[in-house]
C-alpha cells in the first residue's frame, strides 16, 4: 500500500492527471480547440443577448463575461467529471490497492489542466480587447489556485457519494445547471434587489473568485480581498471535510462497487 | 517469520436486490426493515498463518471465498471481524489487464500501469525494454492497447506486473490462460519466483499445477478452511470429495488395463 502524501503518492497523482489529460484528446492543438468551442459559443450567445441589457452598465462586458464563464466552466467540468470517477473505474478499485482519491485527483487534475489553458486564452482575449496590462494580472493564478482547492474538495465529496447513492450524478448535474444562474456570470451583483438572492449568491465562493479575477484583470487591483479570503476559507474547510469523509468511506468503496 | 497472519476473520457482503440505491430508495428504506437485502458471509472465522517464503496453493470451489481471502490480504477489503496482518510489500496479479487503458499506446500503458502497481518512473524506464521484450510487443509499441488482442493485452499486463518486486505475491488463475507460449512464460516466472524468498499464494482450479509447484495447500469451502497442510494430503482429500481430474482418471484406467 502506498503511503498517503509520500513521494510515490504524488508521482502517481501526476501520472493519473497526465494520462487523464491525454485521454481527453486535448494533447493535440485541434483537440483543445474543440473543447474551447463550448465556452466560446456560450460566450457569443450571452454576449449578443445581454450586451445592451444586463451588460450595458458593466464596463468591458465582453471580458467580464468571459471571466465568469471560464471560472464557472472550470468548476462545472471538473466536478461533473469527478462524480463518475470511482464508479467508472470499478475494475481498478476492486482489483488494485492504492489510495482511491488518486483516481479523483487524476480526473480533476486533467480537467484543471484544460482549465488553465482556458485561462491563458482568457488572458489573451483580454489583451486583444485592449484591457491595459498590469502587474495585477500576475495574481490571477492565485485565484485559480484557490478555486482549484474548492474543485478538489467538492470532487472528492461527490465522487464518494456517487458510490453509495446512484443518482448523485443526476442531482449534481441538475445543481450545476441551476447554479449557472446563481453566480454572477452574465450580470453584476448590483442588479440583485432581494436580500435573499444576494445572500445566496454571496455565500457561494465562486462569486468571490470571479469578482477577484475581474478586479485584478479589469481594474488592476484587488479591492475585495475579504471575499477572496472567505472563498479560501470555505475551500479549505471543504477540503479537510472532503478528505476526512473520503478516508472514512474509502474502505467500503471496493465492497459497494 | 510470519508473513501473513489471518486471525479469526469473517467477511460479510450485503447483497442488495437492486444494486446501488437511489436517493429515494435510501430515504424510504431508512425506517424500514431490511427484508429486501440479505447478508452473504464469504468468510467465516478463518484463521491462517503463512510463513515467510512459503509457497501455498489455494483451492476450493467457485464461491468458496478464495478471491475474498486474496482481497483481504491485499488490503482491498477490511475484515468485519478478526484481523489480517501482512509483513512486506504485497503484489497481486488477480486479474490481468484491469489497469490498462484502451485508448493509450502500449508505451503509455507501461508507464501508467507500472505507476499504479507502485513502480517509480525511473524503475519503469530502467525496465522498459525488458517489459517490452517479455510482452513480445516490440512491434506494437506505438499501437493503442484497444487494438491488441486479448492475449496480447494479458502479456503486456503480465510483463509489467512481474517487474514489481514483491515480498508477498498473490496469484489468481490468470496465469493459466493464454496460448501455450504465454503459459510457459508464466510457469517459468513462477519457477523463478518460487526459488526466491517471496511468499506466494496461488489460487487455482488446476490441481496439477498446485501439486507441482506448491508444497502447502489451503482448501477453502463455503467460507471455512477445510484443510491446510501438505499439498499431496490436502489434494487427496479434495479429490476424494469432488472427483479426480480427467487426466488422472484416464491414467488410472490405463494402469488398470
């Protein structure tokens, strides 16, 4: 049995992520363009629809919108993939002995590699759109890292749950669909009137990640440091909780699958 | 020195009639009696001690608990009662090829599968040519594994798995499949391994191979140890209960004539 967090453990995690990424057919430029098509189409539709309405008061709406979409996609893609990580690899779980979270890390890692490429495209797009370059852009990877912690935490929880309850996958994809509208992707927080809607949206750490990236890229500063801190806090707590739950359930994965 | 110690181990499996429950079934079932599921006791109070370097055969009918015992030793299952103590690194070749990934090349699979089995990157690199030679897949190095025949896939998995240095080796019937050339290779690996100080546990229905290679044998039936001791004696009892294999019957009738 491989000791958790040993050198060999991380070596395995890397290998899982690397080949997971290769399997997504994105190691080729063409494959990557295919995966970009989805967020870009979504971007075009929302941009055309809302440019003169919800987006009218938002400066640089195009970049604002794309930042939202890329952040959302990162979370949605990775967790949607992670739900089936364990159940789709029943043979490996039943036949081999290694820390099971590596399977989840691998799938999530592969999704995060694609997301980091989307972030690069986003930065390129912002530069093309004439957003003034600033040193603050260099801090965007920190937002990416904080959101990665959240993604890993949630992925561990949903992947583990799916082993015990078979419709977690459906529930999760529904939540992701609904969640798209509950994060300020194509609108700004200022349009929200009800205190409830505001509270729900502000409770979501994704909201704060988007806000932080937008401030960094569009304004060249980080005004809402507290929001990002809150996001990091939520992500850390969820990661500790997720790992603990996963460890507890780990021994019964092989029996339940 | 003891290599594997199994003390009073019981293992039960919940047999549910509808597979993994949905959320609705789970909620509905909370206050109900468990009439729709029952427990299957795969192992019932099994105690065994295997000394370091022992070569032990494991026989028994289908469903006797052989695989469950192997998985408990491997650490994939945890016992419900009793304890399993294992000294040293366990490598299990229970099912050949479950870690292989169809859409990756032979080359990538050697790295991926090797990593899951616990080899480091440098160990794989050092043994790479050797693995390719044992699997006889030099010509197919760049081919995707899904394009290989079943036998070729097994050779590949076997070649990688046998590279891993083990203190305890768990083998299932797998070694007796494939064409004659592959079987010979398996048996020569077995002979080599048997000469070393590795502890080997070999589950098989092929009584002749158990007789030839393994001085000691465990007979499991219905989750209990029926007998454990000198192979010739155990096999004699086993055969007198279930009948002799065809070749032996032919030899006996030939001798009678």
